[in-house]
C-alpha cells in the first residue's frame, strides 16, 4: 500500500512538472510551480533528517564497544557545539566565524591541498609511457598543465592557445558524448521512476530489497 | 664477466630504486616548488585569454540599473582557486554599479558573500539592502535553481537576516528571474549546469567561474552559447585580475602554480627515465648472464 501510494504521488508530480515544460495551462503551470517549491522544503527536511541520522548512528556507536567510538564522540561533540553556537549566537557572531575560518575552512582546504602531494607521488610512480596511448595522454597532460601557467607561456608564447584548443575541441567532443549518454540514461531512469517501474526510493514493504517489480 | 654482470646489476638496481623513490622526497619537491615562489616571486607574466575576455565583455556591458545574481556555490576545498575569481568579478560588477543578489545554493555560500562584501562594499560605497542583498541558503541544488527560476519571490520572501525582500531597495524592481540581467555562478560542481537548464531558457545570460577540474564539464556549453563566458582555475582569476588592472591574490599565487606544475612534470619525466633505464639494464644483465652461462647469444 505504502509503495503504491508513493508510486502514485511520484506519477502525479512527475507528469505535472514534465507537462509544465510543454503546455501553457494555468492550472498545470501553477501546480508544477507549487511542486517545485515543495521540493525545496523537502530538501531542507532531508538535511535535517540526515543530521538526525548521523546523531542516531554515532550515539549507538558511542554506547557500543566500537574501536572508533572516540571519533564518533568527536564528531557528535563538534556537530552539537557548532549547531548550538549557530542557533544561539547566529551565523554573524564572531565565535561562529572564528570556527568557520580556523577549523572548518582550514581543515577542508588542508585536506584538498594534500591532493597535490598525492597526485605528484602517484604520477611519479604510475604515469609510465607504455604505448602510443600513454604518449598521447602524457603530451596532452603536459601541454594543458603548462598552458595553465605563466611558465608554459614563458617557454612558448602560444602554449595557452594550444591548451585552450585542447579544452575546446577534443575535450568538448569527448564531454558531449559523455553528457548526451548521461542524459539519455537520466531520461530512461526518470521515465521508469515516473511510471513506477523503479521504486528503490520507497524501500520495500516487506523490509527487504528495493526492487519495484515485486508488487 | 661476473664483474660486468655485477656492474650492470648494480646500475639496474639504482634505476629501480629511483623509480620507487621515497614519497617524502616527492612531497618535499612539491612543497618547495610551492613555497619558494611565494617567498621569492618569479614575476612570470600572464596574458588574457579570449575566454576571460568574453566574461569581461559581458560584465562590462552591464549598466547601473542592472541587477545580477551572484552565486558562490563552492566550498573551502576550492576556495584557493574560486574565491579569487569571485572577488575579481565582483570588483568589476561593483565598478559598473550593478546591484547584486547573492543566491546561496550551499551552506558555505553566505560566508563567502559576507567575506567578499566586508572588503568590497566600503571600497565601492555599497550599502547592504540598498545596493546588494544576501539571500538565505536554499537547499536542493537543481530543485532550488528550478524554484528560483520559476518563482523568485515565492522562493525568497526574506533575506538571510530576516528582512522582507520588499523592504530591500536592491531588489525593489524584481518580480521574477526575468528581471535579472545576468547570473554569475562560481562553482565546483554542477550548479552552473542547473542555471543553464533553468535560468538561461528564460533569457538570462549565464557566466561562470569554475575550479580547474570543473572546466572540462562546462566547455561543451560554451561552444553552444548556453554559457556566455567561463573563467577556469587560478589562471582564470589571474587573467581577470589582469583584465581589470587590479593585481590580487591570484596573480601572486600563479608563480607557485607554475613551479608546482613544473615539478610534477619533472617528476613524471624522472620516473619514466628511471623506468626505461632500469628496463634496459635489466635486459642487458639478462643477456650478459646468458652469454656467460651458455654462450647462446652472440
């Protein structure tokens, strides 16, 4: 019953929003607009649901004998502290901004910056010329990397133009293929969801599996 | 003969060791290549590419009455690349006296909008509410952009600080997305594509600033004209700073990017040289070993 109701609501919402793109019927256009605004509220609710889920999972882990319960405690402590500061003092407060700049921002930037070292190490160990395909890959990578810097321009003034050409022509050709393929896949999955053939989002009424074929 | 074999074996071993160099040496090389230019800049010049010039032209064509959506859709992980782009383009927008509405599709957006305007608003004589507005975080990414494009005032009734939008002078004449002159999205993901899909069909030009890894995903939209301009990575920011004649943090960091890229390329070259020399010497060692044992090879 739950799955049937979810499928029915999905069908109504999907067809209405889809029809909004093709027809000018005030009732359909207004209803689609309302559905789109509801989806923003649902997204906000799902964020809160995600927070509640983290709270539940890590509280359980802390109370058990997990070796990582210290990390769970740290996660929950950080989450609750920042939440309370945000709610009590507001996002404009100096304390909130201090945590943002000196904890969240710094940690996030640092983690990403470490990639530069791992990329260099991985490239040194693994980027080996073993055939014509790797030669093409290496030459392209070198050209784009140098073309995006002042050094490449100092070596050969036309380097940025060559790098731009590589991005505009071969890259665009490849990306178009990937984008069109992805879009066709998205259309087919969307059609299956709207028609009720794909109902993984609703779980299973029997509490096992997510297939939509078991009705 | 044994001595010769030993010599070749030793060389092959040396090259093999070089091919699996200690990670710490690689890390040190990259670290120094970033640190040294920041300490002693090389002053390498940067030319402005056509792509950056296209973005400049779009922004430069705005007039004082135009209102622009600026969407800081990036996180601290890409701040080093994308924030300088945002600051450079904002400088240009504010110099053109355009009114700005910051639309925040991720939680970090508001912090970047506040950070940028704390510096730029006093410099350009901008007042909050009158000349620019920061809108609250809108969850949902694509659905958020669809909602904004479909019904702007239905999505936002108040700004990020709780003031009704009707009381903000900056958005006084705004009834729908069609009243905006431009969307500028700074992204590290798909948000620009959402603006292209939902705002562009309503006639609003979209330009973007993107991190280096995002640029390949967006170039197909440039070719079709769906994206009116794109600046990519730290170089894009440095080019824009050059275009508006206001050298900033991107130009200062470009030397570090130049040398770090060069060091990675040098490491790839060294790794390949070691690999080929080790392979060649392995072959020689095997051949000489066979010769000394049975003399099959002449």
